């Protein structure tokens, strides 16, 4: 199978979209498939990825205030030419919005089946960046993109319901895998803990991009809790402001690979404050690391955190509930350890191989469902056919 993955972001960035694409490429290569990744250009984007997959770039510009985020707007023709030359069997749109829209139009022009993976809540992000009043416009773009997809894959029940409410159809569930050999309680390091908390405080951590949509400032509500040390793992444009707001917190900067796994396992509780998570891979990695999780009870974490067994969910905006749940877990060692054991058990079998095999099944379904005439096997006309019929 030949698969073109059009990724809204890619290396050298580090985020959930990039991580998922890398694992998909790894799996497809292991099957002997031919893969092309199409992504916005940026300094240090590799020319190849995995063992043999090629990377093609298109011109992009940096998002204001967030230089690492590259946005690829412009003509569809360059993407069309890349896809025409590669001639894929299926086009995979990874968290599509700007480049993904061009990819959807190019695939339509070339009569290619499309699997769109919804992973980023762009309308939700916009409100966090002060772009109020844009939600209706952004949801229209989401509907347009996914209206051109043969199938749209969603990572959580909450996301599926939200997309259905906004008129997106042909939805299927596709969750994410977790590397439970890398993220494991065995990586817990007492030396790391002593460096971060020499007074033996309990470590309450957050892992993620230091950006408005992650709501890291909510950790300030924990300031009055005795005997805890807040740990912030990650980097981003908000770091300087957050260091001023959280002067007693320990900021590790960006961590990768085993360094991240060690830091994660060395925490006592993970807190996820974001209210815009469609899935939240960080929560799943924390569970694999044997950590109880306290998370805002909205979006993807609702599927991942078993309330009162592997962690606690609090109502969005109710920070007093978040504080109470952290106090509960840091103050009761037996409960914290029981939650941690249950957390590990809840995800230990969610490996990337079965998850990516499931994705290949979605590819096959899209190929079978797609009909270049514009009429799919259940009688739903594709957008281009509807447009022609209207003329």
C-alpha cells in the first residue's frame, strides 16, 4: 500500500500529532508499505523519516507569537503535484486544518480516498488565543475539510459527539497507543526526586506545551498546599510568564525519550489542566507510568481516567475541586499507590502495533468505500459530485 500522510505539523516539533505520525510511519514501514509525509517547511525538517520514508515540504509561515508553529496556506497546486507524482492508494490527513484543507482539495482533484484524523480542537484553541467570535467560522472549516474525507477518525467519545453536533459525518473511533515499555513505574528515580525536591515533598506534575490552550496557570491554585512541589515538564511561548506566576515550581524544560519517561514515573500525581484535549496522550503515558491523574473532566481525559479508580476528574473551571483531589492523593499514600496500580493496568495492553493495525483497516475501508465517480458504496455523494450536479 502507498500512503501519503499530510501532517499539519512534523519534526522537529514535539507534540501529539507528530508522535502519532511517527508511530504510524514506523508501523507502515514494518509492513513494507510505501509512505510519503507532506508537511509545512521549517528549519531542520528531515528529508526522510523512519528507515526509508520520504518527507516533502510546502511553503509555510510562522504563527504570530509561536515561531515553532508553521502554517501552510496558499495554492492547492503544489500539494496536488506532490500527490500526483507519488500516486498514493490513500491520503491520511493528520489533524488537518490549513495544509490539511489543501490536501483534501488535492485528493478530491485526483479522486483519491481520504482518511482524516481529527486530533486538534482548533476552535477551542482560538478562544484561548483571544480570537473570540471565530468559532463559527472555524467550525465551518472543520466541516468543509471532513466533508471531503471518505472517513473521519476520532479519538474519544466526547470528540465524536462534538463533531456530530457540528454536522460532521462518516465518523469512526480510533484511539492512540502507548509505549508501556518506555512509560513504566520501573523508570521511577529516587535520585531525580531528590534533586527536584530535596525536602521530600510530593511531586505534582504537568507535562505539555507551555501555551495558552494548556491552561498551565491553573496550577497556581495549588500554591497553598503544604508538602508538595509543582513540576512543569515542557516548554513553549508561555514559559517566562509561567515561571513568574509559579515561582516555587520546578521547570524542567523540554524532555524526550527516556528522560521524559524517568521524569514522568518520578512524579506522584499528574495534573492535566487543559480543557481542549481531544484525546490527551500525556494522560495515557502517565497512567502507563503508574501515576494517578487529576484532570479537567472534559474531552479525551473523560475516556482515559476512571474516576475514583485511576484518578479524579474535576468540573472545568472548578479549581477548588482540582486542589481537593490533589490533596486527597498526595495525603494518602495507600490510596495513591492503589490508584497507580489500577492506572497501569488500565492501559498496559494498549500498544501501538494493534492500534496502527486498526488504522490500516480504516485505510482499507476507505479505499473500498471510495468511488472515483463520486458515489460511495452507501449512496452518499462526495462534495465534488454534489457541486457538479448543482451546475
